[in-house]
C-alpha cells in the first residue's frame, strides 16, 4: 500500500510540474497547430508570449487564458521570441512560418508551429 501511495504521489508531482496554457499542459495540447504571439514589454528586454491553440478561455480577459504558466502557476518570462521558439521546440513543436503586425492596435510577431507526431 505504501508503494502505491508513493507511486501515485510521484505521478501527481510530475503532472503538476508541467508548463500550462489555460490549465492544459503544453505537451498535452491535442491540436496540430498553435500560434505563438510575442509582444514587447515596456522598459524591458523580455517579451510577453501567448499561445493560441483555439482554446476556450476561462476568464473575461483573453490574455489571461493564453499565457504560459510555470509549475508554480506564474506567467513564464522569455528573453526573446527565439527563447520562446526553443521552449516550444523542446515541448514537441516545429516552426512553420512567422509574420508580424505593426499597426496602431497590434505590434507583435506571430509564429505558427506544428506539433510533432
């Protein structure tokens, strides 16, 4: 009985340490493509990164449901879009193409990634 308890505790701990988007672990997102959106932060060299995989968000604010959270539930910070791309590659995604938007409402870079099978 003690072994089963320890095994279940280890399984729970490994599941809870995953990075998530909208409470879904990144490796468990069941889609073929995702869009990674990067926007610059004011007075910082870091970028804010969001992921859109067609998910329904759980809050009124669209941004709150699409940010990548670490194992503690805090928003992850990326040094650059290349940092975010390497992170997504390590989680099973391949780069397809990128585009930018630079108008009054939207100044961002978009990466389209495909999940490796």
